[in-house]
C-alpha cells in the first residue's frame, strides 16, 4: 500500500520554516546531502474530527532541503486510517522520528492503537518502512511489542547497535534488533533526570564520545529544552543544563532534534508562531547550536531569522529579522484572520530600523530593488548594507496610497557576496512593508 502524494511545494524559509500549514515536533535527519524533517502535522479539531482544544493530527508529511532555506514538501507519507493498528479517526499521530539502516528508512510514530489490552497506557509506537526518505512508506501491521508511550527517537551507535527512546512521564530506552522493528532488551527507565515535572520528547546524539540525552522538561510551568550527558547510550546520565528556555509567549510544548550538517550544528524546535492564541497548532523552527570546548551546549536563543542564506533575488521577508530597533518599528500579521499569509513590518518613526542578515547578492551585479509597501501619507525608506561601516545602497520613495504597491528603485551602489541589510525609515509617516527583493 503506497501512502504518498507528491506535492513538492517549495517554501523559502526563515522562522517558522513552513508557513502554509502547521508543523510541530521536528525530527531533522541528514540523509545524503540533504536535511529531511519529519514533523507532526497539527490541524485544528472541528466537530466530529479530533478533540476540541487539544492536539489533533491525522497524517505526516516529510520536508527536505539541501540549503536549509528552500524546503520542499514531499507530501503525505503516512495517514492514520491507512495504518492497520491505529484506532480509526483517533487524530493522535504525535511526534515521529525516522532513521536509515541498510538502505531502508524506518519511520517511527506514536498513535492510539485499536488494541487496548496490550497497550494499556493509551499510546503505542509503530513503524512504516521505505526505500527512500520521501517514501512511499509501508506501515507495519502491528505496533512495536513492549512499547507503550509517545515521542519515539532512534539512535544508532558507532558499533551498529540501535536504541529506541520514548516517553510517557519518564524517559525509557531499549535496544532494538538489527531488523529495527523489535526490542532486543528489557525496557529501562532512565534515572538521574529531574524527578519533578513532565519529561518527554527524548532525542539522543553522540559527539566526541559524549552521549547527549536531550529532552523537553517542565521545570517551572511550561516546557524548556534540557540535556544530560553520559558515556553510554543506556546511561547513567547526569543533568548538564538548559538548551533553550521556556517560550516567553507561553507555548506550552517544545520538541526538538539536533543535527550536524556541513560542519555546523543546528537545533530544530517548535513554537506557535502561526497560532498565537492556541498553542496546540505549532510551527517548526531552526537555529544554530554551538558547543563549548568542554562539550557543554551553549544555550540557544530563539530567533525569527533562523538559519540559511536568503538569495537577494528572492522576496526577503524582513519581518523575520535578525535585529530590530526597540522603537519606531513593529511586526504584525498581514491578515490576523489568515495567519498563513505571513507578517509585515510597520515603520512609524524616523530612525526606526530592522536588520536582516545573510542575504546573498552572488557575483552578478544587481541593479534595482523592489519593495512591496503601503503608506497612506507616503514616506522614504533607506536600504543599507552593514559591514564594518554602513553603506546606503538605495533610497526608496513610497508614494501616498491606500493599496499595497510594488515600488522599483535603482540601486545607488551594487553589492556582491553575503551581506547584512538594514532597512530604516527617514520620516515619521507610517510605512508598511511586506517584502523587498533585488533585481539584475
Ligand atoms: O505533538 C504532540 C505532543 O506534544 C508531542 O508528542 C510532545 O512531545 C509535545 O510536543
């Protein structure tokens, strides 16, 4: 039974990475020369479809990118009602993971089983197997025997031994057989982790002989990302620190994965960017992650700019900024009734500025910039590149008007290579900006 529809939508992403649907619980994996993300797919429950005000998921998509900027949606890979063991219409396809072994891709996912006798705790974990990361995935008939819980995570050690981690209040681990579908040991509850507060979403990785057990934990009121280290995948682990603090805007969950891609480490996580009023409709994000020389992890501050390089010739969403002036500029949804339309930047004071880093001007000499803007009274925007000093490359006159307009202006100076942009207002009139883009 092939469960795949090719959609191949491309999104040009900052944070959140995907803006045409909700996505959560990102499990990022490097397969070949690409990064694949296997997230949960949050949808909004409606009458007769899922439980109101709770998580609601009916399927999974997979996304890939070779540059961490352009993400391709490969479409649906697994659907609840096509998995033989999943209770029909239970809308509980929670956080998954995927791993490669011997040329096969093993996709692990939790859901509510039909069998409530052997899986008493509510959730079981099943597997779907494919020959390619984007599928088609064939679900196994039964869930994994002996695993009751959520948030599966698989780690294969250097000696080839595979381990399955999962959660359900605590964090559990067991060895997996070579076939990746059966447990090969007793289930062990990982000890020495914080005793109080929910722990879930385990994600294991190894670096320089240190095994990092990373997990969301409710130390205070909502989840933050923490880690513990040890010298064996089975532990014991010693609590080592916090990777990311609680969301300042109160999203109750966070769920993450950590990868190294082209010699840089990244943290993938989620936040309710596209659904500020309802934190069970989340969106995946990514930011750079750095280690200290002793192997400890530096705390990651969530950003809107995220990762990847933006091409100067793409529509640059400056509202996903790197830095922002604390006055004279603000960000809001273009349409608060349809958040999938994205955000806009509003300048309302002379000197208000926003900075957007890592824009690639390439080698070709770009000659003009187009700004999609709207200003009832009209105004002037200045665009500069910020190196050791700041160089103005364009002054864009935004005409008076009551509609969004695309204004094309010649550049005062051409640029090449990777640049950080500063966009600022030269007067106090309100100017709203959707995006900017450079042309040849
Ligand atoms: O997505 C549903 C649940 O929320 C996940 O399984 C948890 O890790 C939390 O992110």
